[in-house]
């Protein structure tokens, strides 16, 4: 057997120590994210999450593993793959991932999970939910304030309680302004593909316009892009969802029901990095600006100061409890 | 204010026309291919390829017409590959077409990601020159004020994309080519009895290739419609089975152009009704559950295909690669 020269021996040792140190550093936090079916660039829900990731990556220099799904079976598959690569905090975006998260969180109790729009009651899962009914309520008010036909529309993606929650808040907000207003509610489908069907979304919107609707609110991921396009083509107004979509069609997007998924993702990763991460449920609403309506240079001309004042008053009233927004159960 | 039944029906029919357009174009594409004896399962892939090509070209060059050109070229290219495999190499037509469909369904999003870096989509086509927008025909605005018969003109006839009118013209044109021209006769003959044509000294492979390429052109227009008229950009699997639905319409229409047109309109009508029936209370029944409504077009398709086709008469030589007898 060849004996190594002494200096080489110690060199090997030093390399070994460095490798260990590197491994330990890498072990500190290795985030991963799994987007939902709408895809990372849906200009909406998933993209908002992606912005949170980008911010985290930019500020910390830590890379994040990302996955986009093309079918349901891939959820656990990808999570396993991430864990095999040493990822120790996984953000799962979308209610559809709840059962996959539950399964994986049980199997890997040392891995941290964050689920957005779902609840999993396990110690290593942080469940982030939003009070979407509040932002939808404000958007319903805005829609009713600008509607000339006294008819406003709603196009949902997949028909699930979460989307019903949007629809209910929106309807209630519109009725506050105009009790006799007609709200037409349509859902795109009952399968996850309903998040990704802009042609059908556009067709639903056109059907609502045919019935006299002049403002349409979507909560439908990529499908919503078709809704907004149809509104623009018809010279009518749409309301964006989740991410601030005012810039998608400037002048045609009245406002957006913003849901700061980016904040949830960013702060979960940041907490994990600073060792302050805790599992358990979280409810985010108007009080911490996690939901709200958007106002920027793209829709400044559409939201007049009078409307703005009205919405901000309602916002304060909701936070103080003076207005109670009905919640879909 | 409630809408009169008259208005509701007109709006339903206008929606039907929009939804039917890609189906009609695709069914015509299938008509040429199948009548020449080549199974048209590749419609889906050709349409998807064209949707991607047109959206990408339109996004880059800012012109819908250029998008159409590229979309059709992509689709014809796929058709050429298909005819090479099925006509010249005598490959199994079903396997070749399905393989191509799967390839396109994966390749298009991959290219989109590589070229545009916006997920698997092309950039949204926001500029009006990038899309085939709805055209308002002259006097449509005026005629709107006189509901009858003005609404028929302003909503039903006016206000569609140029591709919709093109599709409407292509149906009689296809029927004419298929039944009144020498080329059409040969296409039909090659699908029924290629040996007869061969003994008359006409190349079976040439006629079949021509038919498949025509099918590529028509599918290309259908795909372009999806990406640049109905939609505004390419999204993975945006054809959502329309190619197969068009094939079903073709079979339901017994491989005849006008009957296939009728079948496409019927499918589109059920789909449109389904979209609009959501949450609308009906007399006696009340509100129909949304799940049932969404399943309705598919139920209709199954029932119609199962029960109402009076003895389908497919082209006799369909699916059989032609081998020269020695």
C-alpha cells in the first residue's frame, strides 16, 4: 500500500474539513418551491409566489429549486426529488397540493413545508391562508361604483370553496354599493385544467358581456388572461387577481385583488434562514396588507379619488370590524 | 332589465360561430386527409404546432399575418413529416400521428421556454396588429339600434375575426374541390381504391401527400385562429383536444363536408350553451349543477356518436399504406 506523504495527508484532511463545512453550510437552508398547475408565469397567483422567491434569492444569494407541474401525480414525485437533493424547506403553492404536502410531511418530519391556500395540521407545516373575501369585497365595491349597466361579472377558475370565497366577497361588496346590482358568476371548470384555459375564459367573459356586464373580475389563474383580453377587446373593464395585473392591459384593468403570496414565500424562507420558522396556521388579511386592491400609474385614471376614498373607508371599516364580510364556508 | 329570448339566442349563435371555427377548419383538414386514405389523428399536433408558430412569429414580428404564414408553415412541415412516415415509408398511421402529437405537445412549450423565457408560454399578444381582431362590418353599429333584423347582422354576421369568414368560405370551396375537380376525384378514389388509380397511371403517393399537405394548411389556419384570434398567445396544450373533437365531427358527418360542418356547429353549440347555462335558473329544473353542465358537450358527443350516425361509411382504404403490386 502506498503511504501518502505527510503534507498530502494533512491536505486531504483539510479538504475533508472544508467539505464538511460546506455541507453544513448547504445544510443550513436549501429552499424549493413547487408551483401549481397555472405555471410559474401565469401573471397571477404562481407568479406572485415566484416574485417572493426572486426577492429571497437576490437578497441572500441562496439558490432555490423550482418545479412546475404538468400533472397531479408529479406533486409527491417532485417533492421527493427535492428532498433527495437536500432541500429542507419546500413551499407548495396552491390548495391542490395539500394532500401531497400532508403525505410528504409525515414521511419527512425534519423537512419544513409551507402550503399556501391550504391547511395541513402537522408541526412541520406552515399553512398560509388569506382572507380573499376582503380584497374581493373591495373589488366588488369598485366594480359597482364604475358599472354603468348595473351588471358585473365574475369568472372563477376551478369550482372550489376558495374561489366561491372570492365570488361571495365580490358579490357582497357590489351589493353594498348598489343593492339591486346583478352579479353573474361563472366557473371555468371542475378540474385543475380550469386554471389554464384562457380561450374558455374569454368565451365566458364574452357571454357575460353579451348579458350586459361591463366589469368582470377573474379569479382563474392563466384562464383569467383570456378574461382580461376579452374585456380589453370589447372596450370594457376587468379586475385582476392575486398579483397586481393593472399593467397587463393598462386602461382596461380597473384594479386587482392583490394577494401577496410573495410575502408568504419570502418570509417563510427568510424565517427558515434565520432559524425563526414556526409551523402552524396563519391567516393573512387587510390588517397586514397581505390582501388588498391595487392602485398604481396604470389604473390611476380609472380609480377616481372619490372611489379611492370610499374603498379606503371600507378597508378601515373591515379592519375595525364595522363591516363584516361574509365568508364562504 | 332582462334580455329577451331573441337576444339570448342571437348571442348564443354568435358564440357558437366563434367556438366552431377551429373545429370546422380542423374537420376540413381531416376531410382531405381521411378521404385520401390517411388517418387524420395528427390534426391535434398540427394545430398545436401552428398555434405555437403563429404566436411566436406574431410576438417577434408584430404582425398577425406573418403569424399566420409561420403557423401554416409549421403545420405543413409537420404534415410533410407525417406523409413521409405514413405514405412513403408505409408506417403505421395511428402510431406516427400520435407520436407526432406527443412530440409537438412537448416541443412547443420547450421552445417557448428557451426563446421567450416566460414559462412555457409565448409573450402575450397585446398589440392589436399582432392579432386577428374582430371586424365590425359596415353599418353594424347602425343596425344594432333596430333589434330585428339588425341584431342578426350586427352580432351574428358582423363582429368576427377574418379567420371566421375564411372558414365559412373554405367549406363550400373544399366541397367544390372534393366533388367537382379532377384532383378531388383522385383524392376520393385513392381513399377508396388506390389500386384502380395506380393502374390508371396516377401516383397514389403523390395524391396522398398532396391531401395531407392541404390538411396541414387548414390545420395551420385553425391553430393560428386559436393563438391569435380566440386567444392572445401560446399556452401549453391550448388545443385541448379540439383536433380529436374535429375528427369526431368528421366521423359524425360521415366524411362529408357539409355534414361535418353541421356536426362542428352542433358540438360548438352545446359547448356554448353549456358555458352560458351556468348558474342560470331554468324553468321547472332550477339551477343545474355546474359539473353536469361542464360534462354536457362530452355527453352529447358520446350519445350522438353512439346512436345517431346512420351506418358510418369510412373511406375503404383508410389507414392502409399502399403497396404496389408486382
